[in-house]
C-alpha cells in the first residue's frame, strides 16, 4: 500500500543555460553511480533545511556553483518510486518526494562537476526534444510533468 511507503524529501533543479530566454537549453548530467543515468541535479533536504536552502547547497555539491537566478517553483511536491534496479541503493526509502525549481545560470557562471564527492562524470545542455531521449527512464514522466507546467505558465 502506498501509505506504507517511505519517501525521501528532495529538491531538484531544472537548470537553463545563461542563454535563456533567447535559447532554451536544459542542463543534464550523467550519474557516476548508475551507468547511463542522466538527470537534473537533485538531492536530499537535510533536517531543518528549507527546500530553497537545500537547493543552493545541492547545486554547490553537485555542479560546483549556486550562481543561479530562480525563475519559478513547481507548486506541489511530486512523488516517484525507485525502480527495483536502484531501490537497494536508497534503502530505507521507496522513492522520493521532490520540490522542483526552474533556475537560470547567471552569465559567465562556470560549472565544475569535479566536486569533493563527484556525483556526475559528464554534463551537457540539451534542447527540449533531446531531453527526454537522454534522461533515465524512471524520471521521464516526472520531468515531463514539471516542464510542461513551466511551459503552460509561460516560463519556457
């Protein structure tokens, strides 16, 4: 039953390049621990942190900068379950409960994925049509829901 499931509180960043709004390119990166898994930067919310504070911390930890401009916040928390192939890695959680932020890299911001504990080994900026071909299968539906919301609201 869903009521018995445990979801890890988490933030995620839909990062647009500094070319936005002239050009709409999304930042995605390949995880070091799950072969072929491309995703947005994301991470757990620590005890006592707000989602916004966690967002800035996670960006520093994962891409070496939090020099971003916040454009919008998805209004709801979104839950998803981990697929069986990765669920043991995240035990005792069955999935994640995420708060999404749409952000833009400020001009001349440098990304450095070679952080103290690297979570990514490659990154690139992709257009909307390519995004869903690259990202890991179990995140596609959530990403589409979030990005479609930002499109409907006029941010993209």
